[in-house]
C-alpha cells in the first residue's frame, strides 16, 4: 500500500496531524510499449512558474522548458529490454526474488547488483526496494534505482508515486517534477495517486501557489480528485496569502464532487482558521465536526486552542480544557504548551507560572520553548526583572537551549535601555554558541549598535560574510539607524543603497531622517538619491518631505533636480519654498528651462510675482541669442494676465535693438493695453 503523509500545523509548529493512507490502484503489468490512445485528453499549455529548493537549499527558478510535459516516445532497445525482463522474471519463484530483494537492498554497489539481478525482479519488487531506500533516507539510491527502472521500462503507477513522494521528502522537487513530466501514458499522468504525490511534494517544499496551478492543469487533463487530494492542498493553505479563502473554495469544490469531510480535513481547517485569526470559524468547524459524528482528538483540541491564543481568550481556553477532559482525553505536551501561550497573551502571568511548573513536573519543559513564551511576554510587558528570573531558571535547571532565550532577553534589555546588560549577554551568547542564524545576528547587532560597540558591530558583519548569511530588512534598518547615530552619514547612505539593491525598502521615517542629515553636511546628491529610493517604493510620502528635499537641492545648487521635484509635487510644497526655488532658478538655473519653470509654477496655482518675472526678463536680456525665449515669455505673460513691471519695461526698451524694435514694440503695446484693462477692472 502506497501512502501519502499529510501534516497539519497548529500555527505554532507544535504538532502534526495524523497521517492518512491513500489507496493506490493495483499495479498493472509492465508496459510493453503500450500505444497511446490518440483520443485520450492531453494537458496543454502546461505552465507552472515556481521557485523550489534544491537539496543544497538553493532557491532556483524553473523555466517553462523544465516543466514541459514530454510527449510519448520509445526506442527499440527499450522494447527488447522489457521483453527480456518479462521473460526472466516470469520464470523466477517468489522465494528466489525475495532473497534477491534483500541482497539488492544491502548491496554495497547498487549498479552492480541491478546488473546481476535486475532481470529477475518484477516491478513490485523494485518498488519495494525503492520504499526501503526511501524510508532509510537513502535519496541517492532512490534516484539511481528509479533511473535504472526507467531505462529498462520497469515502472508502474506505484513507482512514480513513491519516487515523487521520496524526492519531496528529500527536498529535491526538481527531480520529482522531471519524473512527472516524463510520464508517457496520460492515464498514469492523471492517476490520483501520482497527482497527489507531486502536489504533496510541491507543498512540502513550500510552493503552495505552484501546487494550485498544477492542480488546475491536472483537472483539465482528466484528474478526478479524491479526499487525499483535497487534504493535501488544504495543508498548503496553512501559510501564505489568502489561505483561508482558498481553503473554503477547496471545501466547496469537494462537496460539489460528492466527497465528504473527515477528521483529517476538519483538522486542517481548524489549523488554517487558527493561522488566519478566524476564531469564530474555528469554533463553527469544531462543532460541525462533532455534529457529523467525528470525535475530536488531541490535535483538533490543540488547533482550536491555538485559535484562542491569538487574542489571549483564556476563559474559552479553560472551558475547552474541561471539554477535552470530559471526552476522556488527557492534555498532552502540545496542548499544554499552547494553553501556556493563551495565558501569557492574555496577561495571566501567575497562571502561566503555575502551568509552567506543571509542564516541568510532567517532563514537558526539557527544552526552552515554554520558558521563552513566558519570558517574552514578561519582557514585552515591561517586567524585565521577572523575565530575567525566568531566564536564570533556564540556566540553573540546565534546560536545553539553542540560544533563543538569549535573543529574547537581549531584545528586552534593549527595549528597557539597559544596554550594558544587553551587551554582556550578547558577548555571553557569542562565547557559548557557535551556531548563528539571521534572527540571532540581528538581535546581537541591535544590542551592539544601541550600546555604541562599533568593533563588535564590524565583527558581526564579518561573521555574516563568513557564514554567507544575507541581511534582511531588519538588518539594514538597524545598521542605518546606528550609522546615523554615529554621524556616519555617508556609510548610512551606502547601506541604504545596498538595501534597495537587495529588494528591501526603508520606511519613510528612517529615509527622511537620513535625508535631513545628509542635507546638513552638504551631501545634496546623496540626499536626492535617498529621496528617489523612497519615492519609487510605491508608497505615499509625507507632504513635508518634498519641501525638505527641495530646500536641500536649492542649497546644493542642484536646480535641475529641484525643478523635477517641483514639477511632480508643486501642490504639496509650501509657497515659501516655491518662492525660494523660483528666485534661485531665475538667478542661476538653466536658461532654456526658465519658461517651463514659470509655467509649472503658474499651473500649480502659485501666483508669480513681478520680482520673479523681472529676474527672468533680465536673464534673457543678458543673453540676446535667447531673444525668441524672451518673446515667448512676454506673449505668455500677456495671455495669463501678468504685467511687466516698469523697471523691466524700461530695460526691454533700452535693449530693443538687440531683439528687434518692431517685435518688442508690438509685444509691449499689448502689455500696455492689458495693463489699462486691468486698471479699469479694479
């Protein structure tokens, strides 16, 4: 019997739901180049864009070619191998094959053993060997055996299902997909057992979105999903975007197909509700399950309890404990640890201490997790000394720890501004533990940065490089804040640029602070670069930020960049800042853009005064070759109701020979006429 293992989580990683066996059709006889029925529906336009983790945990992007479902193809050599295999195996007794199976399983050289005994082994014998290798975590031997079976045509539904399942367990979904794509027979490709295996493989490797896409393609190709199919897909709804809504769609589809809910599916739904903060829905499913005659087990109770833990609903949690005991069930480690989480989130620290003592008595507190739940809640509630007492208890009792308790206490000390204790505890961690992860490194960085330990900060950054641990959003924010605090603004700027190049976006408060500090030290170019990083992060910026960067650019003489800021955000900039920009640009900005600047200011609702117009006219008169721009400005002013002031009028008349007396006289005549009309109106 082939099996597909389904796991469910209560949202906090404490338990898995019971496994479910999936029946597999009896294996057919070895295929002897069976012709493909041309009327059998085929999956067309198969697309499944996804990233999957390879055995070395490297994330790789599949292209369409790697996911393409191969078309049927056979060779004459394979036909001969298959016929020879059938002839040999049919004359061998079961007892002989049984001893041969054991010999192949224990052979030091699998390739040699297969070359000697492969001909007498049937497909079901080879499948048994594959299951033995898989259950022994011998992934290399599983792959080698499957390749041999494929080469010699000794494959059936069970072969594909087992191989795909074991590749999923071995974190090698690439090979699993290659095997699925290589299936030549359409009925095998859409066999429910094979499909369940590949869907489970994708979900086990964290690619739920890809599994849903593939599921749709399978249904189009003729798959008839069973309860295991839906259970598998529901397990992929535990985490990720829109998990609850996808789960509901699956349940509705399942009901339309005439399949009934069972205890495993209810368990998955309860866990999904808990992870999506849908406490009332979890209660409804729990009651529905009982109404349909299913008796909840420890996992169902733990999942519902986990839903209560989100809001710290201790009254309902206590009632659930009573209900569980009345059903004859004894709370296990998972349930009691989840109950502890309910108490600490509800602020019932004394009840949590009593429960922690019970966990210790029962032998359920041999690792640091229950202690950390209480310690973290106390630290975040400001009871730092009480949290420290729990930490000390971990130390004195010799509780197994991976350093997570250190991370909690270091963060707690930092929040309470007890930096010396935070730094000392960070140094203690480094002296005791050699294993680092990104969360712990960020915690240590925060402690050293807030304590001003530059040497320790640099040491940790080197450690990250040595361990090839890539910084995340938190890492960059910690470092940028620290560099700004130490007035290392250029270093903070380079860190932010690196942050943006890695795909992370700084929050506006941090970016705005860095812009202001860069402006103070005259680094206008860098400040404008940070402004653009914030601007292109697709979030609405504070109105004052545009005026702030505008003033920095004006002070730095970057008037062209300042014009870009005004052009895009003039309505959100104060009149004072716009006036400052207008005067600066008329004085020394690009003369070819003066008319554009004037029009942008006018269109934003800013009333241009005669001082600004006069400065523009003076710039043009200083460069006679720009006479056409001057004429355009004067004509535009007349059309918009702007009057040339007397000083500028006299300056134009005085230099009219440079621009053409007749042209200037005509423009000024229109200006004079408009001026009279305005006086009559007033």
